[in-house]
C-alpha cells in the first residue's frame, strides 16, 4: 500500500459510530435499554452512558486499544516505531479513564470488537452488567 493509499485508509477510521458500537447500541435498544451517547463531561467520553444506573460502556476496537486477541495482537506492518507506543498510550489512557470513572462512582464495562459476536453471549453479558 502506498503512503497516499494508507493515509486515505487511516482517515476513514472512525472514532465513534463504528460497526461494533452500532451493533451494541441496536442490541441494547431492542432489549429496552435507553442510554446517552459520548458524554463529553465524563472521562474518556464513554460510548454508552446509563445515567440512572451510573453505568457506562466502552466499545473498543481490538487493534486500536491493544486487546490480547487474534485481531488485537497483530503487528503493524509499517511505521512500527509509531504504532507500538501509540497503542501502549491508548491502553494507558483507557485504564486512567476507567479508574477516574470508578472513582466518580460509575461502573464500567468494556466490550471488545472481537466479543460482539455471537450476539447471544454478548446480550447475556450486557444484561448482567446493566441489571446488577
């Protein structure tokens, strides 16, 4: 892939309204849960916020947030000296945001991109988190 092609590809990567996030949102809405999106007054702008329950859900992409799975453990093909530290910083930031939210009295759930399907397993996990 040439530099202009890679740049175009990277620009197309979204920070919100990703396919996994939309899948989780639809699943929750279908099950009667209502939420707020990307509240900027909370650390990390959680993807889904349930104010009455004091619960938040982040939907993380495995590669971008350094998940230890098949997809997340992939080695960047180019510019490794940039991407390794970048992903490490993302993980540190995610942990800081999670700790800050918990200190503020919020319960936090992280749903990884690789966990989105099968939907039945995810649905059960989401219900257990939200109804506890």
